[in-house]
C-alpha cells in the first residue's frame, strides 16, 4: 500500500510543479490554485473547483466546475 501512496504522491507533485498549481480542499471541494501569478496581483489569482468525472480508469477526467 505504501508504494502505491508514494506513486500517487509522486504524480501529484510532478503535475503540480510542472503545471505551476496546487490543489487543496475548501468546503468539501477540490480547488486548483494557479501558482504562476504575478505577486502584485494577489487578488486576481486563478482558483477554480475541480471534480473528477468518469466511471473507471479508462474515462476518468478532471473537469473545472467554477471560477472562484
């Protein structure tokens, strides 16, 4: 089990570092936050809710729900 957790964490870390974003939970929803913003525009940071949709590994996909 620990090896699978390590694999998943490695993929999450690679995706977030390469893509310049982070994921967190707020009010029970997954939120993606852009980390490549201009520090002078903190109020304009891109954040949006994300939901994974699909029935199995062959068609699962992350979809944006809302802009915050």
